[in-house]
C-alpha cells in the first residue's frame, strides 16, 4: 500500500519519531534522558490517537514515565479526564505511593475491595486490578477516561481470556501497555498487546499468524531473517523496548537502586492480623515487667509472620500457598519479570520456615531455586554459590543471618528483602552479598512491605529518621518493648488504604 495525504503525513511522523520534550513542571522528579525520550514517544503516540507499548526492562522507570505523561497531557493538551491504571493487586500500593510522591496534589483513588471509588475529580488517577476490572467492566466503561494504562500487560496476553476481553470494552482516546516481557512464549502475545493499544494495527490474529508469526517462529525457515526484519519494521513504531544493558542506558543507571514495594494484605491476612492485635493488646494491658516485654515480642513476631504468609504464622504442615499472601503474589510478579530478562536474584528472609515455604512454592511453579540457612554445611554452601554464580540456579533463597557475611554473589542483579529486619545495618550487609567489588551490573534492591501494618510504620521510621532509627532500633525489637500501651497500639493497629 502506498499512503497518500493525511495517511502519508501520519506515516512520516511515526518514522521520524518524536521531537524532544521538557519534563512537566508539576513532576517532583528529574527524568533521565532515556525516560524523557520515552515520555516524548508516548506523547507522540497518544496525541496521534494511537496507543503504544512501553516494554523497558524492570527498573528503568516505566511508572514515573507514565505519571509524567499524565501530567504533560494535562499541562499541554488540556486533558482533564482521569487516567485509569489496571494492574495486578500486588502493585496497587506501589502505584498509589509513586503518584503521591511524583505528582503531589494529583488525586488518586482505588477501585478495589470494599473501597470502590471511581470519582477522582478532574485530572486524577483511578487504580484498579485486573480481577476487579473484569467483574466491573460495564461500570468502568461507563465513565469517560483520558487514558487507560495496563501495567504488567502480559496479564492480558491471551486475547481470548475474559480479562483481555473486558479490557477491550473500556473506551479511551489513549491506551498504554507497560511490560518488561512483551513476548514470553509466542508472537500471538505481541499481537494481543498491540491489538489492544492500537486496534486493527496487525490485522486479524489468524492472518497475523500465517503472515508473520509462523515464519518468524520457525527457525528452519529459509526466509526467517527477512520475516523477522519485516515484523520488526511493522511493530517498531508502536513498541519501545530498552534494556539495562543498552549502551546509551548503562551510564545513566545508578549502581544501586533501592525500592520499597507496599503490598496489600489478603482478606485472610487482615483478619488474622486484627485478631492477634486485639487479643494480645488486651493481655498486654494487664501485664507488667518481663511478662509484658515477652508479650510485646511475641506480638511483633506474630504480626511479621502473618504479613509474610498465614501458613508461616499458623505453622501449617502441608499448606496451600497461592492466593493467601500479598507478598508471595508480588514475589511471583518480580521473579517472572526478572527470569524473563535472564536475570538472577537473591531472596532474603529472617525466618528459615518462610524460606522453606518460598522454595516449596517456587518448586511447585517449576522455578529453579536453592535454599541456604544456618545449618547448611560449608561444602554445600560453596557448591550453592558456584551453582548460582555460574547461572545454573537463578533464584537463591537465603536466611538473613546465615547469609550476612562471607558470600560473594555478584551474579545477582536483584536483591529481594521478603521481610524487614529492623536494624538497617543487617539488611545492608545482606544486600552487599550482591552489591560489592566485582559487580559489573546495576543492582536493584526490592523491600516488600505489608501495607498499613507494623512493617509499614517501621519502614516510615527508618526512612524519615534514619539517625533516630539507628539509635532506637540498634537493639532491634527489644527497644519497642518499652513503648507505652498507646504507642504500641498506634504502631501495630492495621490501617486500611484509602
């Protein structure tokens, strides 16, 4: 086809690419050069009425780029309709905090669980999950949206799933898909993402499969390279993919990035948490001295275990692990992306029991992992390190105390702290297993924090008053046993997200 007139002009704008943009004045962050290029590309695509798939590696800042896009569209294109973000439940808290941090003053609401609010006022964000979107699609579709964003968009890679079908019913002048893994298994997944962002772009799925996918996926095919290039040429304007290893990006990345990931409790976790707080605070109110201190320590330990997984707190023998813990759900999300990028990861927990639950869960998902704890014999420790460093086992689960010293694990580009150790120095020491001399790649540190819980409050204390925290928490949880009943209740009571 030879485009003419307006179509030719559109084609030229796509091929030429976007003009440089300044970042929005309202953004409370400084975008890196590659993020500014991503913003300019997304703005070009959405202003033309076309969607786009931002497929950058994890850790390159897709969330802040989209927040910047929302602000830019409000500032320069007078868009006042709200932006809808659809994401896995485990990422709701992260989106809310990032918006509050990078776009202060912009209203943000959740449409999920018992608190369901679609009314943000002009220019705000509404956050929902894929599950809620699927069951409430008609209600969501009845609202006017300025932009719809699908985060971890590989969740709608099957175009025939109920979730993907529901997402397609929500009208929006601009659609943006975010994923670090645009193609996990086959090219039909790519078709599904781009057919949502820009409907009709790649034609019907059947025609796309016969024209492009089969030729590209068949490695023995004589014209394979030509087919790959033809497909790349077709999708390149609609999909922006950058990797951490790209020459223009490596110099811009800090050697270590630390992120707190707030995760919601499941209903089971929340009810257990509130019951333990209620029962133990009643006993603490009538206890004194060493007995009271013992009850406080028991309370803190119980709450941390509930935040990790109900099965750890309940000491279940052969537990069902999936769909019961917000943290485990987020760990799955993180590992899926890290492994799709051929990355390696260290997962730290202070509890050997939780470490065993994690490795059992990974084994049931056929994710290769290994576990190191205090009782692991020295020769076996050395074999484990060799297996990890050679890339044979990409997920290394370690108990925090056993792994604090003497291990050199520079293959890891990611470190996950599944639970918080309340002395920051101990966490830093564990992180330094990966972030040390000999490390040639940027290291991302992920701290999982159960939202609205004692973990959340301690994280705030560590963040806002690091010097005070070092003094108060230097002796670990023992310092918290000296709090008054009122201070303790404030520390441990469950706060529901707004």
